[in-house]
C-alpha cells in the first residue's frame, strides 16, 4: 500500500514538473475534442501524443492535462474506470490511429522523428495536440 501511495505521489510530482504551468483550459477547443471522444479513440490519442513527445525534443507530454481530463471523463463515465472494460477496443483503435497518423504524416510512428507530425497536429488544433507542450529551446 505504501509503495502505491509513493508511486502516485511521484507521478503527480512529475506531472507538475512536466507541464511548466502550460496546462490548457477545459474550454480550449482541442481539449474539448479530447474530452468528447469515445474512450478507445481518447486513449489512442493519448498514446500517440506521448509517442510524439518522446520522439521530438520540441514537445513534452502534458501529464497534468492528462490527469485532469481523466478525472473529468471518470465523472462522465468515460475515463480510466470505463477503459478497463474496453481494453480490446482501445488496442484496436490505437493500432488504427497509429496507422492513420503514419499515413497522414508520412512517418513510421515507432522509429521516425515525429516533430513535423507534431507541428502539423498543433497547426490543425487536433485533440492530440492539446497534450503537446512546446518546449522552450533556451
């Protein structure tokens, strides 16, 4: 039990550090896109946003927004609690979304630099882009 509490505390601490105060408001159109997505599509977008952030030094993943959205979606019955029963659908949707993202941006999601794809998503204002925080190069 103590280990679980420490892990949750560490995750919250990392989430606070990762955002540098850049978390978007729930009123932001790209955040609303994420909030209203069906559960499998929502989790596919989280996975892709995380992959973009890991691949591209210009972006970091907004873990605080991820947590805030999960809490709001749980209240609406579409968060992590609902995802438990939809694991299969989430896996399928994540695979489909990754293939679609790869085709749309001409990248291999597993191996390529995803900076240009991240930039395109941000310009588009996609739901995925809500989770990408531009990193100051300084």
